[in-house]
C-alpha cells in the first residue's frame, strides 16, 4: 500500500510556469546546464520546459527544479487564474488625476528625456561590457582515495573543492562510483543518490573557500582480487563560464589484501601512516571509518588478511 | 643639504634599502617556518614519577605520537593520559594523542620502581600542518 502510494507519488504530474522558471533561473544567474544537472535531465528538457507556457512535468522533477532555483515548489507551479481574483487593495487611479498633468513632452523637457534615455543606454552598455568581460569563477577539485583495499572492506573517499577566494558559491558535486562498488555512508548527506547508476550528488551553497565531501564505499564481495575500481566525478558551478571541473587526484583503487591505511602494503600501519589517516580522514567530522581497527593495527606488531573470515587478524 | 640633493641621495639608496627589506622578509618567513610547532621538556625525569610537558603552538598538528623509552622491563603503575601501547620487554610506551589544540599538555608516568637520572629518553612525532612533512623530535632530560 505504501509502495503503491510512493509509486503514484513519483508519477504525479504537475503544471509549471515555464516563463517563471526562466525568469527565476536568469535572475539568479544559473545556467541551464547547472539546473539540468541538479534535476537530472538534459539541457534540452530545461529549454523545452522554459519555452512552453505551462508544461506538465513529474512532481519529483518539479521539486528538484524548485530546489535548484532555491524557491518553494509553489512558486514555480502554474497559477490558475481565478475569476474572483481582484485586487481590492490596489489604489484606484482617478481619471481626473491626469487632467492637471503636464504634457509628457512639453517644450524644453525633451532635453531631460534625452539625457535619461542616454543614461539608460550607457548603463545598459556598461552592464553588458562587465558581464561579457567577467572572469569565469573557477574551482579546483581533487579526490583523496586509498591505493588499495580488500574485497568487501569499506574505504574512505574524500573530495576537496577549493575556490580561489572565499565567496558565496553554489556548486553541484557529482561522483560516479565504479561498477561493483556501493555507498556505505556520506558526509555531508547527499542531495541525490542514483543507486542504480552509482551516481552521488551534493548540492552545496556557502561561502567557505574549501569544502569537503566524503563518503565510505565498499566493493561487492563478488569482485576479484587485483581488480581496479575507477572513480570519476565533476563539479558544476551555479554561475561562471566554466561548465564543469573534473575532479582531479586519485581515481583508482586496486582490490588487494592490505588495509587501506597501510599505504606501503608492508603489513603494518606505522607512525607516518596513522598520522596521515588522522590528519586527512579524521578531519572530516562525522565520517564513520574503522578508526578502532586502525588504532589496533598500529598498536600491534602487524596484521594479515584472513580470507576465510574476511577480516584482518592483528598480531599483538 | 639642498632639497634636490637630498632627494637624489635617497633615490640612489632606494635599491639598497629595498633589497635589505626583501632580505629581512625572506629571513623572517624562513624563521617562522623553521620554528617548531611542538616543544617539550621533562619536568621530572628520575625517581618513581616521570613528568613531561608538551607545548603546542598554532597551527597545531591534529595528532601527536609520543614515544617514551624506559629501561627494558620497567613496570608502569599508572599513566596519564593512558598510553596506547607499552612493550615492557623493550621499555617502549606509545601514546596516540588526537584532537590536539594549541597550549600545554602535561603527561605523567607512575613507575613501580624508581629510575636513576638519565635512564630515559623519548620522541615526539607529528605531521607539520604547514608543510605536510613528518617531524620527529628527540627528548632527553
């Protein structure tokens, strides 16, 4: 019953105001690409929605569209004109109030009108000039990923997005998990998860210079030893001329029988390795990684992977 | 000295002054980077209690490893904060101190038998947040 309701809810259609969507998007300086990525549709679809007067779209997509435009859903829904809708509060302008008005173009006033018109044109030209020559806002994005991890053991992935300076910026981080890899947890929680396609999306707004997105992932237990998992992702800015920034840094992880914190794969977690773990991974507040196990391995004399138990055995 | 001549002299000296200023900036920034973020000293290093003072400057390294070498076979009664590992055979005690903030930290070890002066040594390891490099500092009484 609940499932049916959820199914019906996901199929519910609503009418949106295409013109309103366009004006909101343009007013906020959003690109069609940004909105399309946030909603999970193509730019053609966004264009079609905007160009039709009242297109009917899925309620789920309308909700995502409203979130991308930073407004309530009601603000983009089609407004049905009501025959009773009058505006009693609007002041009534009496015709007689114009009777004493001066003619619009009285002798001598044309110069003032010319000056005002010139001012408007100059302002427009200045606005166009600065907009056309505005430097694109760019960010850098890098991924921190362990070099290896055993099959079926969780490992952390950290994405650091840095802007050249602290400024209010809305961005969309999209990360695609490799096939045979699934999500365990994420910090901050994701805005959209497409579990079938393995796509994780964070919509982030704020003014901090550096933003960190982290998650724990695990490989499926049917993956083979030596297999390479490849990660890819990009960052889309709300405004700016650069469309997408590809996430640089580490992008592959090999399935090996060594703990991810043991970076040199020598069967030990030494001082430098544990300091690296605590200086990089543990600074992501709330990321639930296997810190107790790492502490135990560091405290012990070594470890080995036990295939039959699918767990690490620590040598005291 | 006329005003014109004074200006000429100053103009001639300007490159030299600018070079000295630049040199001073380079030296000062180098000194700031070379300054250790962590310093330590033994407040007590003999007898049945060992007390160590660790001072951390900003920006603090988030994690510190403190290693205390005791004579092999030394039994430890109490430790504050609690060590993560103690190998009695080698006499090596290790602490993993997380969430470090700038300031002073006092560490103490109560021993079950008194130690002679000069019998201990230690190390502090951390990653310098300014450079990312590993730092190892030796401690001795």
